[in-house]
C-alpha cells in the first residue's frame, strides 16, 4: 500500500483487514475494486420488486470487451444480478478462513450513517427515488411521516443511530458539504492512540494523484474547513459517546458518478495494522447547477426549475407549418435513471478521471445513447417494421427505456428516433445535474458530403433520383430533427461561447447506411468517435464560426445548409443543370418548451429560439404575426447570460492553421453574385443569415460553388399554395398558381406530385402526380391542381402521416426554371384523458382515455400505453378492435405514490392508426 496511507515515519508495508457493514472481516481483492456501487440498486426495494415481477429480466449478462475498463463495466452489469449476495457471502467465508486471527487494538467501527434524506434536502436531491426508497412502498403514510420527522443535521441536538436502518442511497451535488457519522463498537475514539480516516474511491483503479481517491484524516480539534474550496475537506461536527459526526466538503470539480466510502482505522504505532470498514452503500455525486463554482452553474432559479428539476416536458415534432409539442416523461429522479447513466458512462469508454468534466461527459453520453451493434442504450430505426421491438411513437417517457436496458444486461433497447434520442439524453443529463432541454429544428439538413449544401437530383420527368446520378448521395432534408442542448461554460473556446451547447445523440446517416451488418466487434469504446456530435457552442453556430470544437460544421449545416435542385439536361456539360429553389429553406424554425409554461391543450408553452442559432435580425413569421399559437415574447423576463451575449458582436478568433476572416456587410455588398431578392424575408434567410453561411462556406472549399447564384431572367411567377389543416381520412388538394408577367406568350411545362414520406424525407409511396404543358398569354394566370382522396392514400401513408410535395416548371422561350418542395402532415385526433375524483396518495384513482376513430376502417391490434411520474409506472394494455367512426373509452385504475402536481401521458396505437397522444395534469393530495 502506498506511503500516503501510512503514518509519518512508519516503516515497510501495512497489513490490512476489511470489515463489512455487519462487522465480518473480508479480504481486499483488486478484482473487487471496480465494484463501486454494487449494492445501491440491489437495496432499492422498489426496483427489486419490479425485477422479480418478470422472469429472466434480471439475469446477469456480460458486455463485450471494448477497452481497458471492461472489467469495471462487467462489474457494473453484475450490480443488477440476483446472485450478488450469494457471491459476497462466499467471499467472506473464504476470507475468514484465511484471516490469521491476530488480535488488533484498532478502533472497531460498528456502523456508518450517511444521512441520505437529510443531506438530500440540502443538496436538492430529495426527489430521487434512490433517496426515498426505504424498503417500504414509496409514498406510503409511514414513509412520509418518517421523512418529515427527520431533523436537520446542521442543528442536530443529539445522535441516535441504533434505529437508523434505512437502505436509502445518498445522492449529493458537488460544491457542497454533507454530513456523515460513524459509531464505534467497544470504546470511544482516543486521539492519543487511534487514527481514523475517511476514504472515498471512484472507478476501477482509484488513485490519489488522479483525483479518483480521496483520503481525509480525522482530527478531533478541526471544527472548520481549512483547505482550499477546490479540495476535499473534513471537519468535526459533533462527538457524543461512541458516535462521531463530521462534515465533508465536496469540491465543485469532483468526479461525477458512484463513489465508494470506506473508513480506515489504525493506531499511532508505526507499521500498525490498518482495518478498513466498507460502507454498505455508495454515494452518487452529481454536477451542481446551483453552485457558482461548478461549470454547469445556471444563474436563474426559474430556468433551474425547468431545465434541471422538471421531470416532464415537450419535444416538438410535425412540420414547420404546424409543429406540435409531444409530451414526454423524463423521469430523471426514477430509481433506474442514475444506474443507467452510470452504466452508459462505463460503456462509453470515457476514462473515469474525465468524469468531472461536463464537456467530456455529455460527449460520451451522446456517443453511447444510440446503438447499432450491441453497444449503447437505444437502437434507431426510421422505416420498415418495428415488430421485434417497440415503435418509437409508443414510448411515453425515458424510465421504461432505462428499465428495459438494465433488465436485459445492458443490451440496446429497440427502437428510437431522433426525438426519442433527444428526450432520453435530456433525462440522463438532468439526472446527472446538467441543465438540458430538447430542441427541434424544422426543415433540417443532413449534409453528408460536407459542402454546406443539400443536393437533390431529378430526372427529365421531374422524379427525384434517389442517391443522385451515382447512387451515393445521401444528403437529406428531414421534416424535423431534434437534438439536446446542455448548459455549461466552455473554457476551451473563445470568450462568448459559454451557455447553451448542442449535443446530437442521433447516429449519423452515413453510419446507418454504410455500417449495416458490420462486425459487432467493430463497435466498442474505441469506435464510438464517429457517433459523437457536440457539444457545439450555439453562439458559434449563430456567428458562422465553425472552426471550433466540437462538430460545429455538422450542426451549422443542419440549420443553414443551402437546398440545391439539379435536373437532367442533355445540353449541360455534366448532364445536369441547377434549378432555383423557391422559399424552401433549411432551419425554418427551432423550438423548445418555454420555462415555467405548461399547456396540455395546445402549444402556448412553446419558445422559438431560432435567433439563438441564426442571426439576431432573423425573426420567424410566427413571432412577427403573434398569431397566438406561439409566444411573441419568448425571451422576455429571462436574465440568463445568453440573452445578453447574443447582442454583442465580437471578432472571430481563427481556428489554428486557418486564415479565415469573417465577412462584413460591406463584403456582402461587394459580391456581384449575391442578390438579396433571391432570399426574401419570408423564406427565413435574410442577408445576415446569408452572411453567416458564407462565413462558414469560406472555411469549406467544396461549399463555395454552391453559394454562387446569379439572378436569372424570371418573368413567369410560380407559387405553391400552402396546405390548410387536413384531418386524417379527408381528401386534400394541391395547387400551383402561375402568372405570366411578361409582354409575350410563354410555353410552360409543369410537374406536380405528392408522395408519402417518413419524417426523414425518405419517400415511401407515390400518392399522385399531374403533368401539363400549355401556352400562357401575357398577363394571364393558370392553376395546376392535384387532388388526392382518402382511398388513394389510406394504404400508402406511413408512420406520422407526412406528405412531401414537389413542384417543378420550365419556360421554353426564356429557359427559366423553377422548383420548390413543401411538407404537411395529416392531422390525427388527440387522446382525451379524464380523471375522476380528487386523487390522493395511496388511494385508488381512475383515468378514462377516449377518442373517436376518424377513418372508415376497423382498427386492429389496439393498445394503450400510459405513464405518470409518481402516479403509475409505464404500462401497456391490449384493447379490442375499434369500428369505423366509433367513440371508445378505456378506464384504468392507478394508485398515486407522490403528492403535488403530476402529469399523466398516454398513447393509443393500432396496426392501421397510431401515434394518438394525450396528456393531463393531476394534482395529488397528501
């Protein structure tokens, strides 16, 4: 054992024995040093009861080797095995036989108390179920009374640990002190003969020099903290008989995760034997957004309530015409959230010594949330059958996903999509104490060839050529794409890049295309680099400064890439000609839920944060119109630093090795190839937006030709009419309005088609098409129309009901070309939820779920899925077939476990119609 563990001047090695919480001696073995936290979930009675409810779901399953920490990851998996106690007892039996039986004068420890509940109130972690679980039903009257009767340690008049048998786990935030106490067995602590140390270890190979091992000597006369705030420290709080209470200061840069707590005792005699007492429970240490010294500190109580403490929220989906907030239960305080986060960090390959750095932690989580070859939390799937898993739109929250993951030996859960990845990432980050929120970009680019341009190719007939002329173009426009933002400082970047950082946990599209069926051994901690997306400074994206870590060009392209259409042309030297795209721009709006607001009826709780990603003078049409659907004053009343920083204009610090200079307004004016009229304000692409895009394009050589667009001679006006709200089961009409504004007749060829698409833009089926060629006299108008009936699309629409419209036209006399595309979504009914009576803890409650079948077909294989934090854990129940036009109601009983404001979320799904969602706020009385 290293010399720091010896008394000064002690010669040679020390002999050690270890005592468990019951006092039995056990031997220290290196293989067990990685088992930090093995008892926490095992002692969580609520999780244990759920483990026993299903056969085979708690079996021990190994993890494929993938790095130097494989043994540590394997031990974490075994944490959830049912034979844990048996192996511990076997170890103790063997080691007791090996004990030499020599008498020891060392102080004997009877028990250690971590005061999990009292510390949790001071650390604002008292909502974690790991803290609340006391072997009784959470929320029972006896548990509530016991919690209310516990006294605050800071003013504790006396100590009595004999009745303190709670297996609650301590969940603490770094940057704050916490109380703990030890009780001696046979005698009092004597400073003249006894040495007592508190030892905290982290990870499989704890070392003092790496910050993963902390040794704090107990000094009877130290009543105040004496070390620097960035150091661990200990002071005596109170001594009474055989009991000693002391306070431990956790520095604001401490490693985040599970720490093992040991108490060492020896004597002042040089070379004396050292006894080690292992606390039966470990402690979780989290990031602290309430502490000014922590790098995730958020200086606004309302924002902390929303982005750290709120366990429900919304992820926005749909189209840019009609975005919809989908309710999600984050469940960051559930008894499976922290164990899942701990196991995922172990699988990610992140070195334990890096787990105090939020930049590295969120980067690791982003890489391991998605999975394809056996590693990771959630497997993505965007099209095809979901019969071997769970449809993404069936999930109501994160807890069920975490529970599936833990029950099945850390095997990936099937299935997720971008908005599910973003919501689950938000749950993990909030569980770890990092302020976070899901955000959604409508009309989002997936630029796979790094040109800041999304290229689409069409044949001479106007049909899109999948994969382009060579079949290898994977560029795409998603109707929406969601990712996660986290709040932190960025000391690794230039001034002004603190605040919101974007993290995209959705796997890159090129990986999904190119690595299907890859060798499972190729996906391990060393192969996850391709999965990392962020954290990228949102402010850097807004300013078009893409030369900063991490993955900023990728995020910039998602919100700013140019949409480019090419059509086959025999007269072109390369076989295609570029067609101007009208009004279809990337990054139409970026939305998230507004802090402090909550709306289960409509979406009045939305916040438009487009101006954080795009230039400040860009304002979405929803904010300009203030149409009541969106908050026109989304940024009023917020005092957080990002609102102050975004108004400042700073020069760019070039990325090392580059000579990029930002373009100014004067530079833009000098460019003969830039024409502001080509990008009208309603398209969401202003001169300042263009300036940011060209700042970025100058750093990407391949992107520069895409931004050279001269003004053609356009004298025929084309306009694709925006769709009104179309309910599922109703017909719809598409129209293109054409006007000849010239003094001569024009020969016009037009194409108009509608396809059912997945929300990723991938075409599923053709719904209809109309082609016309006609002569239009000067000043005349013409309308091209396509009508699609319910019978024509009923068996062709997929998933969320997204429809893609393509329109193209050309003028024979002037060679004018025009093209555009747009999206809309068929509207589905909402699921209505009603709750009878006045819900109360421990009392039966009844919820009624109802909706009307809007289509003329029978719905089969029906099921309801529902969940509510503190109300009912996620459940799925089968339901009978639903006839055409039938109004149905389903009643479900549940028993609330916690009081206060709660949220019940439910979905209805069938083979013919799914994604019927509803939510209801519920106030539960004590």
